[in-house]
C-alpha cells in the first residue's frame, strides 16, 4: 500500500466523513442553494451555512458572514490582493512566498502597485525589523505565508500583524499550509485577511477554499453575478456579506466535504493533530539527519516548524529521488521548486529543488521508518 507523504500538496486519505458528505450532497440534495424554497435547495443552503459556521469556529471568527467561499487559496489570495490594492499603493511581501502570491503581485506591479520584497534567512525565517523597515507612507498591505510549503518555517503572523496594524497597514496571511495545522484565532490575532485552501490540513476536497475578511476591510470585487438575494439590485456592493463577495452557484459538494473535514479537526483538536504530526516530523528529521549524504533544509527539528521536511540526497536531482521513492518503495513525495522559487534562492537549491516529505493525521511511526530506510538505501546507491 502506498505510503502517502505528500500531505502538504493535498492531504490523503481524507477522513471517511469527507467522501460520504460529498456523495450525500450529490445524491440527496443536488439542488441549487439559496435559489429555491423546496426541500433540496433548503438542505443545500443549510449545509453551506453549517460549513461557514464550522470554519468560523475553527478560525475564531466572530461572524461567519466574514468567511467567503472561494475555489482555493490561490483564488482567495487573488481576491484579497486585487480587491485591496490599486495603482500607487505599496505592498510588502517576502522572498519565500508561493506563486499564488508572487504571480498576482507581479501582475499588479505592472498596473502601478509598488512591491517590496523582504529577504528571509537561509531557513526561511523573516525578521520583524526588516519588515517594518519597508513601511512607507503609501503602504496599504503586507502579505506573508504563515507556514512555508518549502522550508516549513513558521512566521509569527500575530506579532507581525500587530506591529503593522499600529502603522495602519493591513496584513494578509497565506494560510494554505497552516489552516487546520496550527491554532488560528481571528478574534485575537490582528490579521485583516486569511486565505485558506480546503484540500490540505483542512482535510476537505480540492476546488474549495475560503477567505476570512475582517469586518473593517472591504474589497473591490472583480466578479459580480447572481446570489439568489435582492435580485432587483444591480449593485452587488450594496449586499451584505457573504453575498457581496460570492457570485454564482457555490461548490456545494466541495463545501459539504470541507464541512466534514473541519468536523474531523474540531473533533480531534488542532493541537492534538499538530502534536501527532510534529512528533512524526521530528522523527523523520532525526532519521534523515543520520543518513550519510542527506542534507536537510529549514529550521532545526527542535524549532517551531510545519509538518514537512525538505531535503536532498548527495548530488542527486530531487526529481530522481522522488521518482525512486515512488517506483521502488511506493512512497509518495514531491520534488522540484514547489511553486516557490524564491525560497530556493534562500536555500541555494534553485538548480535542483528539494524532495519534500509531509505528514498527515493518518501517518504513523512505521511510515516514517519506511521513508527513512528508503532514503538511506537511495543514498547508499547514489
Ligand atoms: C504556501 C502556499 N500558498 C498557496 C498555495 C496554493 O494553494 P491552492 O493550490 O490550493 O490554491 C499553496 C499550495 O501548495 C501553498 O503551499
């Protein structure tokens, strides 16, 4: 059976409730939510409302209307960046961002948005002083990833958000790797917007994500359309949240599955799941560190880090190692640049990328032992 250690790309397997919820939505109430008064449409709307409430509970958002469903984190980040920034605004970001941040900002820079990039250390950590030194008169926003999908470094987003808020700057957090993996509390963390994806640590299906928008932020929407509410009004900005930002028929099966994924997290507890994944990650790092020829990247095993390990073996290309793990040992990993080229600039791995092993709630000690043994054999034969 495949040993799945690619949970940072998409968590797999899902808790059993997730496929069941998706199937139930397609089988029992495949009607249009909020667009009819019959029982199936009402049930679809109820499930969407319930998932919104669960997401708000998990993220500590006081009002579930501030949770906006999107396709994924990329969609949420685009919505936030394009909705807040316009020509003449300045935004601060870092070199370790995913292309879901890098590419929209590159595009916005061609439209007159000024972008400053803060450089991390070699382990992917950002320095608060470096960030604050970039604040200018026209700085509107800063955007940072919470947990790097390459280095595993965790940025202190609450502290950063607090310091920026004192200077009148909003913080957008890319929580693609942290939502469901680390405790988050929008009630106490000074974060203006939080972009999440459903298919990683939130344990839901692909094609669903969300953007938390704090009540003091309004975005310009680039998408307008039917909401099933106040249909006589052409100006969608007059509608209350979430309809103001959700146009067209929602991804009901995805939202139903996401609701079941969040149920799993709430039932087991973020801290408990994080402790399990953290312990496996530490064991994995310790095992790999003992293998001659293996180079590990990112913060040390005893530092705060996300549940993923980036490494290389001797002089081998990362893709060759991942291919051998797959073909010879049936271990799912990921190789290459992981859509975050800047992080590789910091680590010195732009030429060959890194192999990434990332654990999920269903991994166990024997998965870690098998992965360490497989890497050791590859290293010996390299
Ligand atoms: C840090 C980070 N940001 C953003 C994304 C984009 O997520 P999605 O592809 O679900 O939009 C990812 C996905 O790998 C990620 O790891």
